[in-house]
C-alpha cells in the first residue's frame, strides 16, 4: 500500500489541513485493519508528512492526532526503529530533488 497524506499547515497557520491530514491517517488505518487478511503482513509506504516528533494539537475542544501517532497507535510498527543503521540518523527522506539526484 502506498499513500500521500495532506501536507500539514500549508499555507502556514492553516489548521484545516491538520484536521484533514489526521482524518486521512485515521481512515487509512481503520480501512487497512478492517480489510487486511489475518494471515498476511502489510507494508505501508508513503508520504505521511509526519514523524515521531509530531505531537497532538488542540483546535477548540478537539485533539488533532498527527498521522505518525495515529498509525503507530493503530498497531503498525515503524520499521526504521527496529532496523536503524546509526543511532543519530533520523531516517527522514524529506526534501529530495524531483529527479532524486541529491548527492548527499
């Protein structure tokens, strides 16, 4: 499965995009859990626009849970945490050149 969630806070200060992003992650995890065969493994790949450092925000009385937290709380494992090459490498893949020609 591959997906691309809404970009958070574009334009800056746009709280609606956080709400949409959180709901997309919630819908994704609930759909996968409801349809995934019990005898199969699932690899979820995508641009989630979220990381383990993201925290919930409150918009009025509502808690908006970031995608990373939503996915982990649904029972999925971040494979980077179990297969880390170095302890200092956060594993983020953001901000690549469109043709992936980055030298570093």
